[in-house]
C-alpha cells in the first residue's frame, strides 16, 4: 500500500516561512483497520459488570464493603487494578500503531490530510523563532464570574487576547438579572407576581437557563468573535472545540445561535488560519489514537462534519434555523479537521482542531507552543491568556464590588 507523505502541497509551502512545515511520515505496518466507536446506551446490569468487574447488586450490598480500618486491602486492590489497566493499555497501544495508524486515511469521510506524522525538532525550533515568538499567533481565552443572590444575579464575562509580544487586549461585560423589573406603580401586585413566579418554579427554571446562556454561551461567542474582529495576527488560537455545543444550540437563544454561525463561518471559511485545543479529554476514539502516539507525533483523523451532525441530531429547531444549521454543517464541517498530538512522554495527548486547508501548519504551531511545558503538553499561550483572565477578572474583585454596593444601598448583611 502507498505510504502517505508528510509534505505539504506546493500551494501551501510558503504559509509558515518556506519549509517550516516539513514533516516526516510515520512508517506503519501493513494491516487492516479494526474496531469502531461503540454507541452509548443505558447503564444495564451487564454494562455495569463489564465496566467495574462486579455485579451492581453486590455494590449495593453493604456487607461487601470494607471497613474504614481495612486500608491495606483497598491499597492492594488499587495496585492490582492499576497494574492490569497499564498492561492492557500497552497491548492496545501496540495494536493501534500496527493496525489502525496505517488505515486512518481510508476511514469513510477521512480528510485528504489524514495520517500520522512526526515533527522534526529543527522544524519545531523554526516555528518558535519565526512564528510564535515574533507574535504571528494570538491566543484568546475567557472566564465567567457570577454572584447569585435573592434579588439580583450578576454575571461577569471577561476575555483576554495575548501573544508573545504581550497582552493584546482585555474585554469585560457584566449582566444583571432580576426576576422582575417593575416600573414604579402597584407595589402589592409586584410582590404577588414575584411570589407566584418563585412558587411555581418558573423563576428557578428561567434562572438556570439564563445563567447557562450568560456563563457558557456568551463567553464562547465572545472568545471567537474577538479572534475574528479584534485579533490582527496571522494565526488565531482558541481554547476548546472550535465549534462548541453551546453555540450550535444557542443555549436556547435564537439570536446567539444565528450570530454564532456568522462568526464561525468567518473564522473557518474566510480567515482559515486557526487552531483550537481543548484542555479536557476528548472522544474516547481520539484519546485512544493519541495514547498510541510517540513524542512529537500527531495524527489527523477526521473532519468536523460528523461531530456537528451529532450535535444537531435529536435536537429540535425552528425550520429556518434547521436550514441554516444544515447549510452550515455542509460548508464548515469539511473545512475543519480534527487531530491529536503528543509532545512529550511525560504528558498526555491533546486533541486539536485545524483548518483543512492548513492542517500541518496548525498542528506544528500547537505542538511548538505545547513543547514549552512538556510536563503538561498544552499550549503555553492559552495558559497565559487564562492566567491573565483569572488575575484581571478575579472573583474576589467582583464580589467585593457587589458587597460595597449593597452596603452603599443601606444593606448591612448582603445576600452573598
């Protein structure tokens, strides 16, 4: 079978100063692709037993529990489980390299760049000197801080943009939510309406929905909008999946959904030079691929089309929005590739999202920035942006401001 080469096509050769993105293909063994994603289902008794190695009824029987003083037996069980799990992972890792890696490019719907590649250290050094440190990459991250009180909820959304040239800007917005906003008038009616809404639970349900919208949806939108409208760098780096669930659902807000589709299309279809890295674990399939990677290897596995369709599947949208989302999935989904990389034997693998037009450049940028902290293997620029957010928009600052405002209003004890 023909081996996939790690060379970029001639049309992309000059994106990162000439030949920076020369990568070497991993030499795989010939075999066939085995296995597939297992669909999620209900937690049956058999599924429980398969996962935990004991019957659920045995777990629920307190006679099978150890006393708190029998720690020796607990440690012995822990050591045995870890040892067995490590041995199984080693066997799986070998099989993935031998069986799965050679056939990644043959998976249905795989992108043209699919395969496993190794980054030479000299290319990593060139990326540091010619791309990252001169400021040709800007990273964005956000934070939300909230106070939930009886009469007033306050949500603060802050976003920071950074590069290795320094802080490129910080933006903040505060939202103030009250159950009712009556104009001066009938105080009795105001009190009764407020009590009825809180008694029915309507106020609690609305609070949860608005809190989710403000804390997750608006922050995710702001991060991507700032990368599109405020960043001036050639490459844009973001935290999390490039298209998060919050923006494809709008967190219940049609306005947020439609504005999100606009900005995501501009980022993915117009700008086309981005890389997003989640800090949490990804799909089990990608994690398994990543666990089998050697240091300084990356794999390009799939496009985002299927991931977008899975988010949309099972959700109900108005006809107009459904049409918009289906068109968005068809255009933007194939324009994004999903991969996984590892920079060090001391760190776990990381999932990344990249433009289908520049997947190798994006992988190299993410890996070069992550290699600066090999114990973690996560992009340093994103950590810098996160740390600036936590310092600039510290929760203590917001809560102190709220406390002083309540004192100024004559409340000696504030509802904090």
